[in-house]
C-alpha cells in the first residue's frame, strides 16, 4: 500500500471499486444511493451523501481514511462536526470506531474491492484532471480580445450577483448599510467560513455596533460573543473581559450566538483561522462603522484599500491564533491578496449594484 488518502477520495468519488454486494462491518447490506460531494475544507471528506443500510436510508456525511484507526489519530472522536457521519470508508478496518454518543460507526472496507492496476490508472488521471486544454493556444490570442472577454465575463458575473444583493436589500427594507454589512461579513469568511460569517452577521445587526462605536472592547465582545467563542471559562484577562462584557450585551440585545462547530479550522493556515478573521472584522467595525456610506463617497481605489489597512486589531491576537492557544509573531493585518478579494467580490459588486439600482451611471460604467 503506497497511496495517500486522496487516492481513496478519488476511488469513492468516481466509484472506482467493486461496489456489487456491498457489506459493512456489521454484516448488513449497503447500497450507495449518492456518494456525496467532495469537501476540500475542514470537516468530513464528503457531504450530503445518501446510502441505504439494510432497510434504512441515511443522509449525511462520509469520512474516508486509510485505516479506521486514523479516526482516532485525527481526534474525530471528540469533534462534534463529525457526529453526522453516516459511513466510514477505509482501505483497512483495523479498529471499531464509536461516535461521541457511543454508537458504533458503520464501516466499509475497500481493501479487497480495489483492483491492483487502479493505482497506476489513478496517477495518470490525477495528473491530467487539472489540465487546461487550450493552454498552449491562448498565448497567441490578441490581448484586446482577452481583455474584452474578461470584462464581459465580469459584468455578467456582477449582473448575476446583483440579483442576490437586491433580494437581501428588499428583505432589509432598502437598508444598503445593513445589506453591505452582511455581504462583507460573508466575504471575510473567504469560502471556507462564509456560511458561519453570514449567520453571525444575521445574529447581530450592524446598528448595535453603532451604539458602542467608542468602545473597542465592547465591539470585540459583540463580535466574538455572537460568533459563539465566549462560552468557555477563561483565565486570561482579555477573553475573560470579553465574556463579561458580552453576557451583559447579550441580555440587553437578546442576541442568539451561533454554534462554534460551524466554524472551520482544519486544513487552514493559522493566519486564516476564523478567530483571526473575526478579530480583523471587529477592528474594521471599530475603524469604520457603517462602512458602505463611506465607500460610496470614495472615488479612488487606493483610498478604498486604506480602509482595510492598519486595522486596530487587539494586541492579544499578536500572540494568539485562538483563545488560550499562544503563538509567536502573528500577523494581525489583512494581506494584500485578501484585500483585493474584498475589493473585487464585495466593494466592486456593491458599487455596481448600487449604481444599477439607483441609476448612478458612474458606478456601472
């Protein structure tokens, strides 16, 4: 056996194994209705799978390992995000695995179901999966044609995304600031944590921050509290103070925090941990609350960029990536590529949508 786990991802995703008369470790018959969708972020390897064990149909996630004991090595037995795994697919089943609630996790062993020649076939296919067919010819295409195509593609993309902006705007009774706040929060999740950032923004309306705009500690408490990170008992002064502040503010505004397991940390660089992104987001609110009202007055990209530079992130995060987890030399500022991402996917989109909705030609030309 000389392959990595991603080989088994390939095998499962494309059903490149003998899937006739499948039987799980308990002896029950297994039928794969849908293998699910490959998850390249933290959490189980495949989401939204559907299988039938015996007479019962199950829907949920699938986790894949070389050996079933890898479940323990990766500490999934203590991670609530793996509680909805419905099937453990492994090359070798070497140990029984139980969920947090004590129930035995069904296992499908593939050791006798993968052909001897498949590894070589996989290696060949894997190297060609990401090939761009016209990569050689595109160098000969006139730059004007390419630029025109890209501009047209961007406009079409903005037209499509504008519909989502307007839907949210209508839900919020025409409040552009609140609509922008929700979208930029989602953008701060950068795909991996876009959903929890979006839910977090819905949990705490932007107008609440305005009532505490002169108190950075309370802004940070609102952000980390609504995000669900202040439920533990802290010995360090900073998180303990945040918790104290949030307990008061949560009661005052009836804020319902989102669940911590929604946030994803695995397979991420620490610089991109949601705790760091939340610290940056809180600093952005401290620096410029009601951000959209300021953005529509700015005419230069360089000035827009400055809004996201030199953020007043709390000093605590220079020595931590997470509460109670110390680190050295943490860069608390947003990187240039991340700022570019926000400028394109949120700022430019909203200027386009605002211009289109209000008839302000400057923003749609």
